[in-house]
C-alpha cells in the first residue's frame, strides 16, 4: 500500500511526505548518516563515499534499509509497493553499477542533490530484485523523488525497462503504473470544491442537500487508484496556508484522507493480517526538518538532519512511542 505526495508552500518550501501502509508490524528507527560515510551495495562490489549527509526512516537488516528520507542538499526519496508491475532485470550488465531494489533510497540520497542528477546516475545503474529480511520476498517497488525546487519524478522498473517519469501532480500510490493513474484523473474532471445552487431537470428544480456536492463521485475506498484520485483532488484544491506550521498541518490533514485504520484492509488469501498506516512522515526539503507521527501516537514529532554532530551513523530513536494526552 502507501501514498506519497509533494507540495510547495507559499514560502516556496517543499514538503515531501508519505504514509507507510503495511501488513507487517515494522520496528522502525530514524537514522542520520553523515557525509563521507561509505555506501556499500550488498549484491555487488560497488562502494563509494556519499557526497551528502541524509536522514531517513527504516530498519537495520544487515545494513540500513530506508523506506524514505532526505539529504542535506534537499532531495527526498520514498519507496512504495508496486505489485504485479515491478520487474527487475536478472541478467547483470557489467557496464553498470548494480544495486538492490532495497538500496535505491540510500543510493540516491548518498550521491544526488537534485532530480537532474538522479536521472544521470540511474542511466548507468542497474536495479536488481533481492529478498528482504522482513517479508522474505523480493519487494516490488517503485519510487517517488522530489527536490527543493519542487520538481517531482516517479521511477519505475518494469518489463519495459527503467522509466523515469515527470510527476507534475506530485502524488504516488501503488499499482497500476504512474502513467495509468495520471490518465485516470481525466475520469474525475467533474469534481469541484464548489457546487451549483441548483440544476433544472425538465420542470424540476433540484438543489444539493448541502455544501460539498461538487465532490460527489470522489472515490472513498482504499485501493491505489482511489487513494491517488482522492489525494490529487484534495491537494490541488486545498487552500495554501500562510506559514510553515500551517502548511505542515495541512500536509498531515491531507494524508489523513488516505490513511488506513486497522481492520479495514485485510488480505485474507495471504497471512490474515491487515494493512494499516503505521506512520505518516513529512520532510521540509528546504530546512532539513523531518516530521512524523505513528498509528499509536498522533502527536507530530520532529527531527532534523543537523541533529547528528558526529562522523558516525546514529540512530536517534524509535518511531514507536506512547502518546501523552494532556488533561486540560
């Protein structure tokens, strides 16, 4: 599952964020990796010191594996599930750098400062699917990338090869592929935040029951196509706030439109476990602030890429924490 988006504030700060929807209970940490830390691929002999420090949410599974993160240059990357469409090359190209699908986030954050550099580095990179230690399967992934200019792209490895797609709507969910989702928006051109006062049908004058009638037909289920349309519509018409704090609150409110409570999405044919939104995270790509909350703690917490003053990788804490409810 999962939903991601990028939004630009009135102050031209770029907020890049996602929901993490998964049926395994993840034991997640926040890591800060300093500049000049050596990136090493687990499936090839490639290794290189990173140009940029970065911060991200993930797990340590032999190496740090990040689901999302941003670097000090203002690049943000997030991995989302892409079942039935992701297809990784099995024949190794000796002329290319070979990395695992689970290494894409850290690889791009280590070496790239913007969208242009991402496109260049991927032109000589081969992504190979490997089994991860969490699901014991090859995770079908695609990626959304934004930089602090507000540009956003989608990266998809399919049977047609590696595709780098401009993402002007700044939204990504799961399957089908991004081009399908983007085209599907045309089925919802009738949606509007406003509605007419009345319509005449023959000799009958019809009026809406209340405000919000312009969004009748907005899909409300949790499938990837519906979440894509719902978030794209809400993001496009939501009033842009005046301050950074108001923008942050808008981001979390928008993601609440697509977040999944426990018990509403169950894949019975798999392991009788439910997908649910384990965390929502937003990064301000211009300031290095990383904001997040979790399923069990809706309070928004903050970390910053500059919180690491050392030359070592540090874990600054678990995502999971108890929510404190203040008595008024």
